[in-house]
């Protein structure tokens, strides 16, 4: 049931947050010499004006397929890890979340590569006359044919560095917040509390690893059109800091945080409510926590 709940929660999160993710990626990888966007709002406005509202949903196929399975893996692995650890403590929540984050990178990295390439394709054009990729699957197939398995897993190391501690912080924050809020299954304010805890957990998770995400996005967007700018992680960091200063690591942060709250509020609340109703209120958590070990 953990996997099914995570699956549905993931789909809900994608629908809510993908437009913000598109803006985040555009801001992270735009050229400092010829920037297209002045900020988050201007980026939203420009995409809608130049590419229509559908421009905000470019590349949604990849996360809709991938994140559904990713959340199924994350909540499933986290739930099983908590059962193995036996004791429901914030520290164990961190380690179980970190393990889940590391395992899902196998799907997350190729999915985000396809998403990033699709989001950058046809920038500023309502109807691109020369599409390099037809869809997310075609994108991965073309990359594989040209660069092999290594190309499909471009950005894997940065994905691991981001996801492992990021998911640890994610579940730790949610656990601490739900314990502090102390809601019961029959609490009339349970849903608002779940939404708040999930949203804040998402924000905490992103803040803890955001600089790594900027580098990951740049590495995965690198090579679009056949030109490679970076030789690796260290080179990407060095070039980015030299040209744009340390503030480069905050590029797109506003849209990420705007996205993080509703996406993770929807995901955690959906997962928790499904598990509570599927397993019965009598087996529900004493606090409004989503971890399967106590549901």
C-alpha cells in the first residue's frame, strides 16, 4: 500500500508543480551574457507570452511517468526501512529517507535529464520549427544512441549528492513537524496540518541541497545542440562561480520554493490520507505522520 499511495501522491505533486519547475530550470541554465529572463515573474510571463501556457508544461511526460514511480519507490523503501529499523525516531526517519533517496536515483537521473532537455527545447518559440526531440522517451533514446548509457545517466553523481541527504531532511522535517503539531486522525484540522507539514518539509529539503541542483541542471542541459561546455562537476562549479559569483547557486530558488510548498503539501497529504483510510483509522498514527511504520 505504501507504493500505491506514493504513486498517487507523486502524480498529484507533478500536476501542481511542473510550471514552477520549468521556470526554475530556465533560470538556472540561462546565459549570463545574454539572459532571457530578469526573474521568476518575468520568466513566467515570457514563457506564457512566447510559448503559450503549454510552454510551462514542456517535458511533463517524463516526471509524470517517472515521479509516479519515484514516489512509489521512495515511500515504499522508506516505510520498509522504518520497519527494519524498528524504532520510530527522527534520526531513523533521516536514515530511512536517505536510503530511499539514494535508491530512486536510478530512475530520477534519466527522468530529469529528459525533462531538462525538453524544457530547454524551443525556448522563446510558440511553435518550434526544428524540434530535436519529439517527446521524453525519444529524448532518452536519442541520447542513448549518441552517448550510450553514460549519456543517459549524465548528472548521476550530482543527483546522488542532492537526493540522499535531501530525502533524509525531507522525512526528518516532516516527522518533527507532525510530532510538534500533534494531530489525531479524527482532528478536524488534520488536513491543514498535513499540508503545512508536507509543504515545509519540501522547502527544508530543497534549501539543504539547492546549490547541488543548480550544478546538476547545468550538467544535464550541457550538450543540448551538440556543444559541451563543462568537462565535469568541478569544472562546472569553477566556471559558474568565475563568471557569475557565488550567487549563481541561488538561481531559480524563488520559483523552486514557490513550487516546493504546494507540491510537497499535496504529495505528503495525499500519501498520508490514503494510508490512513486504507489501513483504518484505528491503525492510524498517533501524530499525523505519513511514515508507513506507524500506520
